[in-house]
C-alpha cells in the first residue's frame, strides 16, 4: 500500500478516522523493511569479501532500525503492527521468482531500494502529513541513497568481473518492469479502497 495523504492535528496525532489507514500504511512500510532485511541476510552468504560483509551488516542494521521506527510510530498511534500477508516484497518475489545468483539478488535489492526512496519522498511531499510521521520519513530517507549507491556499484563490479554486464542490464530492466507493474497493483487497490 503506497503512501496516503492524511489530515493531522497540531500535535502530531492524526485524526481518528485516518488512524486505521495510517496503521496499515506504516505496517506496509515496516513489512517492506523487514523483507528487505531478509534479502540482505541472504546476501551475506553470497558476497563473502570483507568490504561487502561490513557494508551488508551496516545496511542490514539500517533496515531493521527503519522497521523499528515504523513499529514505534504505530505504537504511538496506540496500535500493534498489522500482519501484511501480501506486501510489496512478497508480491514482487512471487512475480520475479527466486533469484538464482548473486547478480539477481543484487538486482532485486536495487529495484526495491529505488522504490523505497521514491515511496518515502512522495509520502513526505504530500500535504497534511503529521510532524511525527515526517520525522520518521526523514530519518529513513536519509539512509536510502547510500543503500542504492553501494548496491548498484557492487552489482556493476560483479557484472564486470564475470563479463556479465549485458546480462546485468537485462535482469535489471526485466525486474524494473515487473516492479512497476507490482507497485501499480497496490496503487490500484488503494484507489479502489478510497472510492469504494
Ligand atoms: Fe529502509
Ligand atoms: Fe534501504
């Protein structure tokens, strides 16, 4: 579920009618962060060099912290995180299939990271976002450009080493196309909910 503009009051607590929807949006973000963390845990088994290990662990710590920030925000609204059965990564994974090597895992991470930046920036740019949520959006967004840049660099490096630059480009193009489609399905569902 993508970001949704919500009216809020002065002290950073959304109005009652919006709270349920906000909890779902934040739970959706939290789920995407946790599933992103799982991809990074997988990558720890693939990229064995010291530099990659250090970056992966820092990256993993960021994503789990992001999940915690959303968990806190949900708690501030008096709720517990909702279980997201058919969330972003899950739907994306179902369409893409199991990545069959390091290059594909990196490509999957890259498209998901790109969406994370875009999603958080769009949410922050909407009118009526309460102050506490804006703070979380700012905190999580601050880490995302580094995630995107090091994963992209690593993927290019690996593709060059293996002489698979062309394949890397093809995998990325295919994943980006599928990802757009998957994200559009959430937007369509959200629009249907809003009007329905
Ligand atoms: Fe994140
Ligand atoms: Fe990230």
